C-alpha cells in the first residue's frame, strides 16, 4: 500500500516558526526524558525538503 504524500507551502516566517516549534518540542521531550525520534524525523524532513518558488495571484 502506498503512503499518501502531503505538500505544504510556507513562507520564510512560517518556516522559521515551524522550525522553532519543533526544536522547542524536542528540547521539552529531552528534559522530560522521553524519546525524540518523531521530532527528529520531522526536523530532518523539513531541513531536507526542496525549496520551490511559486507565484501567488491575488484576485
């Protein structure tokens, strides 16, 4: 069975906020002594994601 792929388009501000949130989540998990595997995986995917410039038309 094939996994569904999702696409998300973020501007620089949103990208930075998502990155900071994931780092904060990871730090909180570390202080609680819990596993950080999921946060690490999402951070790696976010860092390695392709950057694509798109034009937005406002009507």
